[in-house]
């Protein structure tokens, strides 16, 4: 009886240690800090309300693409697609000119409103 109990305790301890090590490894890989690129910092620091030409000058080049998109801008860094039901509580969709760049695996977008002013900007990898 005592041998079974000891064997169960050893098995439970080994399982717990292995599981904790696996979670620790996964956490360190997922949450490892990465440096912010110069491009990300530049897009994040763009002042709202500037013209698209001023934004291009700050970023240092013309956009790779410019498209028109209907959406609901919730904040300067959050936009819902016009078809997304979550955006309805924030207002009606508007048409934005989406100016997009890609630098070293980082994509950046500047949303220009109908008044011709930068209303939003964001980046992602």
C-alpha cells in the first residue's frame, strides 16, 4: 500500500514539474519582449489632424498602396470594418483613404478621413 502511494506521489510530482516547465517555455516564447522598430515608432508618433503629405514626409516615403475603405474609427488605433456589428454602437461607417506601408515585416496604415486629415494610424507584424 505504501509503495503505491509513493509511486503515485512521484508520478504526480513528475507530471507537475513537466507541465510547469512546458508552460514556462511557452510563456517565455509568447511574452518575450521584442524591440520596436523605427517604422513602428514613427507611425505611432504621427500627429492626428495632419495632411497625408505631411504624414508621407514624416514616414519618409509615399505609401505602397492607397485604398478606399468604409469603416468605423473607434479610436486613433482601432477601426471596425463597416460590416462588423461591434462597430454599430460607435456610429455610422465613413469612407477612409487607407495609406499602407510595409517595412521589414511590419505593416503600417494611416487612415485619412473625408476632410483630408489623418484620423488614425496603426502597425502590426
